[in-house]
């Protein structure tokens, strides 16, 4: 699978969904997507030092009229659980969580992280969709953004190696 | 130096600035001094700076004030380099350092013993970070930053303790919940900025 097709489709889907403000922390598997996000003049991109602050920054940007997403690894999602609970969920803030799914089926490494990701999302009451096929990128990201805005809650899309063009 | 005196010095001057305060004494005092829809209190320790940064970036023409405490800032030191990268000209970040977890049992924070928050901020890339020496000094820094529209990072070492806490606890209680204050602020932003924030409820029919 080509390394750029998935990430460029994800970026286009984000923009089509109306996302115009993005915070992020890198992962090897997110490198291409973040490169595209950083270069895109239509998106304000705030690189983070830790994921929890990104939830606060997205919350503030939403209150200022932006449609926001955070791009991070699932380890970073775990870092941001308190902010998701006491800020995003507490204040009814929609944020699209684009989470790289480390420890996914077929992976070597991070299996402990992979095993807790979906249960923790579920425990927080955050709806979660696993993205495995290129042809589902557009509808899933658009749908997740609509759901986040309508429910006024964060919604998670788990980005697998398959859609990030990193499955070997 | 007392936090209440610093806040009192700036409250009449901030106009329609949006103000994010950490929960506890700061929020109680600020809400008493400058009531209204332009205030939001956060109880997520560390996120005051982040919420204010997001708002400042989304609304570059609007003045933002962040009122934080030492215990809260210590929980999000990672946010300082992020703030340093952005330094929005419409954001004034203030940290009142009383050396204790004032709202959580009065135990010492690391600033009471070892850490210097302004030195940490400088090390993170915020060369503007400064300690003020009096409420008058505090007020003039805030005013200068507002007038010149430049980013500011202001620290004030303030007194606290059981008597001080008893004093702000005698102020009136909040009359709206945190959630309601968030919605009020969003509606206030809609009204004053001419934008839509809270989505229209669906479905259309």
C-alpha cells in the first residue's frame, strides 16, 4: 500500500468535514499525516508536548468557533483521560480524536496498550470507530465529526497501519 | 502580596476580556470582583493555560486572561514550551504562586521548597516571564500588555494560609455551575464576536 494515499485521504476528509484546528503529537506511523497537516494553509496546527494540553487547547478553540481534532497515539490518548473527562466531556466539547492504534491486530509490540484502548474509550463513554479501509476514510471521518458536533462530545477514530499506509 | 489585591487592581480595567481561572480561591475572588459571562473556571489542574491558548488562537482580536496557580501550573509544565511556540499577542498568563495546594488541603507545593516557576518558563522559551513585586507592579504589567497587545507571562508570589482561605470562602458562592458558565461564555462569545459556537440542535425538521 502506498505510504501517502491514506494520509492524504485522511487530510482531505478532515477538511471536508469542516475541521480547521488541529493539535498533535507525533508517532512514527503518523509522520506523513502530520507532515500534510503542517503544510496545509487551511488548518491551524498546534504541535504539543503532551497530549493532555491538546484537549484543553482544542476546547478553547472550540469555544472560539473552531472545529477541532487532535492527532495522537493511543498512549497519548491515555495521557489525556483526565482532560477528556473534566474538560471535554464536562463542558460538552466536541473534539475528533484521531488516534493511531498501536498494538492492533497483526502488530508486534504495544499489545498491552492496544488491549486497553477500546475498553478505556468505552469506559469514558466516547464512541469509537476503527478505520481499516481506504474507502471508508471519507465517510468515517465526516460521520465522526458530525457525531461529535451533534452530541457535543469527543468521538474517536482509531487509525490503523492499514489506512496510514504503514502495514508491512 | 495578596492575590485578592492584585486581582482587585486589574478587575476594573479588563473590559470585555475573556478570563479563564483555575477553580478555587482565584475563581471565587475573580468572579466576585468582575462578575459576568466573560468568565470561565476550570477545575482541570493545568489546563487553564491550554484553554486560554486555544481561545486566544481562535479569536486573535479578543483579549484573553489566564489566571492560574502554582499547583496547577506544576501539573502542566509541558504546556510551557507549547505556549512559547505560539505566544499569542492577545494572551496574558498570570500565575499566583502561594506555595500550597490552597483548594486541596493546604499542603506545600514544590515551589515552596525548590521550584521557581518563572525560571522554568524562561527555560521553556518564554523570555517575557517575570515576577512582579507588588499589586501596582502587577497592574502596570497587565495594562502595558493590554495596551501594546503583546503576550505576557506574569508571576506573583502571594501569601496564603488558613486565614486567607477563610476570607475568600466568606465571599458569595457561584450562582451558576461550571457547565452553565461554559455555555454562558460560549453564548457571550457568539454575541460579541458575531459567530456561531454552539451547534444548532438537529434534526432540521
